C-alpha cells in the first residue's frame, strides 16, 4: 500500500497483490499520461469501512468484469471511506468506456449514486478522494495535467455515475490546482464528519531487564536465587555423568560376554568339523563293504580251508 500524506491530503493506494487480484492485465495503453478520464460508479453495495470489506467490494467488481469482459474492467476503484483507491488495470487497457479503453482511464466509485441512498457528506468524500487521487496521478505521469474528466454518460446512454457527474468540474479544478497552485479549495469540506484514518500500531515496548526497579537488597536476593539454580543444575549434571558411567560399565560387561560367546562358538565349529571327518571315513568304509560280492566271500573261505 502506498499511503500519501502531503499537500493533497490523506490518500491510500493499494496494489493488485494487496487485494489479491486474480484477473489478467490487459495490453499496455497506447500512451501515458492519458488526456481523458471517465468517472463511473459500480452500482454494487458499499458494505463497510474496514479494509477487509473494501477488498471484498473491489473483488466483487473484479468478478463482474471477468464475467462480462474476461478481465477487470476499470483502471482504478475508489472508496470514499478513508480516501482509498485500489489499482485494477492501472496503465493497462480495461473495459470501462467503449471506444476509449486504450486511450483513457476509468475510475469507478464503489456504490450506487444514481438511485441512492446517499447524502451530501458521502458525495463530498467521493469528490475529495477522486481529486486527491487525480493529483497523485498527474504527479506520477498517469494523467496529463490538461486532461478532460467526463462522466460515463457523456459517451453512452446510462445513468452512470449518477450525482458524481455534477462534481466533476470541481474535482478537476481541485486536482490541477493542488499540483500547480492553491490546494485550499477542498478544505471547505474538511469540517464534515467522516471516519478517522486508522492510527498506526503503537511501538512494541522493550522488555524490562530482570533487575529493573530493584533495590540493592532485591538484587542480592535475585543473585542468590540464581546461585541456587546453578548449584541445582550442577548436581543434576553430576547425576547424569554417574548414570552414563554406569551404562558404560554395563556395555563393557556385554562386550566381554560377547567375546566369550564367540570363543565357545568357535570350539563348537571345530568339533563339528572333526565329526564331519569321522563321518566321511565311516561312509568310505561302508562304501567298500557294499562292493564285496558272494563270490569274494566263497573264494576267501576256500583259501582259509586250503590253508
């Protein structure tokens, strides 16, 4: 948000990202600054003063433009409450005034100023806000100082922008004079009641130091308490070291048991290997016995009897 507080008075200008625009920008305008500005009203409800409501009102207007034209219609949207303006298309082509969209900007005021209800103070606030914004636009190269300010109904058969059209000559005069000369013209409206701009939040106080406002005795007691806390922490640390040492001893015992288990397992494996060799010899002998035939046995008996 750009908050302008200068000779033009209070003005708040919000960028598209601040009110969370979701529609695409149109192509760049033919040239800036523009020499024509068209005034419109939204005919939508002006539902409140706070910033969140302002953003919601702007998004309602954006949605209507998206539905009708595929993009946001207006260049800027104006809210008379607290002198606020939201950028919509800015210096890009909108869809606000047929035949003039690429060479003029369209300023839309939230509300219905053709059918009402509205009062003199509300219309005055619209006029002041628009004059202040146009002063800003001249100084920032958006609007030519010799610009024409016309109502929408000057180029189309419509009630838009209602009674705001009657104030446009005064608005243009104030905008130009504010930049190049006397800006006292609109001060006649300053006495009219209107919402007070929101005050900035108070600065966050620095946190007090622990001993702020204490007597010497209080400080001594405070430091004694700190010493006691340090002593308690020391005892806790010693206990932790003792527990860790105990766990270390247990870990040593476990490692010793594991080494003994490994030795026993090695001996078992050696026994199994010896038994395997014996089993192999037995198998060999059995294999040899299986090859002895009846003739071999009879021959052996003959030899024995002959002897």
